[in-house]
C-alpha cells in the first residue's frame, strides 16, 4: 500500500475514533500531498511523499524548538506529539552507531581525509540514506572524524 493511501486510511480511522489531534496532523499531510499531486499533474511516488513528510517533520521540529525557546512548553509538547505521528510514516532513523559506521564507510569509499571534503561526504551520506539521517548529527560525526 502506498504511503498516501495509508495516510488516507489512518485519517478515516482517526476521524471515526474522534482523535482530534491525529486527524489534524493527517489532514495537514493529506493537503500537502494533494498540493504536490496537483503541481505534478497526477499521482506522486512514495519517495516524493517521504520528501513531503520529511519537510513537514523539519518544520514541526523547528516550531517545537521556537516554542520551547519562547517558554511555551505546552505548544512545544503538542508539536512533538505531531512529529511522532509524522515519523510513523517515515523510515526509522539510523542509530548513532549505525550513523558512525555509515560515515566511516563513505569516508573510506570516497578516500576523504580533509575537512574541506565534508560537503562531498554529506552529499553521499544523505543520498545513501534518504530521510534516515539527522543532518546535524551526521555533520558532527563527519567533522570529528575528519579533524582527527
């Protein structure tokens, strides 16, 4: 089943169950997917849906950070709950150990040893593990490995 179909199915189930918060998140996701389908002129692939979900997740994470910085923990908590719903439709993130091993593999394959090549490493890492890598964590690991 396509991700967009699963979201639509889960939306109906949440609506019938009266889960207002989940309905709101899924409605937002359905609208974002529909907008992209209209732009594309037809159905979109699961990869494009994952990209939409990743974008929504990033926006939600940024909003949660801003709410927390402003002292609005109630709104930050709500955003984090919404992020959990979005994350359930995305592949699981790499653990720190898996990420470190992936960075090692990319560094070895690209034969990189200087920090100036960090962009190449990050580009390859993000291409290999789409939507599964936290860019900030990856950048920290790459920096630490290239600076030693």
